[in-house]
C-alpha cells in the first residue's frame, strides 16, 4: 500500500472525507507481532511515527525474520522516539493484547489476504493503484 497510501492521506484523509485505519495481520511468526507492536508504540508517542515505523518495517521486511528486541529498539531510536517510553510500551502486554485481538477480529471477518482494504463493506484485495481507490471513494462519498 505504500504507493497509494500517501495519495489517499494527502487527498481524502486531509480533506476529512476518509479515515485510514490500519489493522495488523500477524501471520508471519512472532516478529509480525513485534513489528506491529513497534509501529503502535511509535504511534503512541507521535501519530506520524506510526507511519514512519510502518514504512521502515515494510521496506526492510526481509530483516524481520532474524530481528531481535534490540532491532526494534534501535528502529525506535532512529525515529527519534523516547527510548524508555518505547521500551515500556514494547515490553508491556497491553499493546500486544490489543493487536492480537485486532488480528483475531480480522480473521473472524474472513480477511486473510494482504493487503485487504475495506471501504464501507466493499473489499479491495491486493495492492491497488490510487486511481482504483479514487474511483471507489467517488462512488461512496456524497
């Protein structure tokens, strides 16, 4: 989604027409949860840091298979986050439980492909160009 995401945010989200909500898909082992926890904890300090962490993790996803706790702590440091606050969030159970519950709800809703976009019940499966989203938004928005 990294291609269309920026245009959706710049156009529809900035205009208050669309709300972009990220739901985790925790299918790739323990580091799926660790990566989602990293982005969520970053976002707790600064909403823009969620997307910065998300983008960095997405762009470097090959590194995640062998990543340890220090990898995620170092990522937070590169984003300029408060290290102690990040570590407390990352090591805690609250965010992990929240993410696991969201992942379970996603499975219950029958969403198994990544990415999947739900636009008021209309699902778009797979990476889509911005024009596809723009057409779907135009059909849904007054």
